[in-house]
C-alpha cells in the first residue's frame, strides 16, 4: 500500500513539474524587422517573431513591440504595440507579426520621432506557469541620446 501511495505521489510530482516547466521549452528562433519609408514623411516597421514549442503541451504566446523614442523636441517617449496572439502546438513553429506606422524626422512636427530603439517582449503561457523573454534592440533608427 505504501508503495502504491509513493508511486502515485512521485507520478503527480513529475506531472506538476512538467506543467510548470512547459513555458521554458519554448524558444525564440528569429526576430525579423523590415522598415519602409512612405512619401513624404511616413515610416512603417514590420516585425515578425518565430517561436518553437519543444514541449509536449500547447502553449499560448503573446508579444509586444516596445519603441523607446526620442522625439523632435528632445523628449523621450515609450510606445507599445501588440502582436497577434498564437497558440503553439507541441513540437511546432509559429510566427507572430505586428506592423507599426508613424511620422519620422519632420522638423515641423515637434512630436515626430527623431530616433528609436525597438525591443520585443514575448510572454509564453503554459498550463500553470508563464515565462517572459526579452529581446533587446531588435531594430534601431537614428541616434539616441
């Protein structure tokens, strides 16, 4: 009887350990940025993230693009843009994408962006626990003070 209880306890601890570890089996394979200027003053930035789930369970993945900007008037601003949410099946790869459009380098507009650095924050949610992955300086435009 003690052996059965011990076996059940060990099995349940193993399952709980796996459930907590699932977000840590997800890896960011690639972050790709593509920017394009639009006449006369517009600019768009498309960012894609490729993630791989190496775990035996589904995970939810959310992400945000964080722009740390210096504006034409010298002030500093931070903007956040969400990516699409995806559920990644076991042992598969998925891609998240977002597009940002803004005014860039126009002296007539003091709130236009002079320079920026883009970071990505990825949140992986498993059955019980979650994990945050930060990818710094995935794209930089201009010079920051």
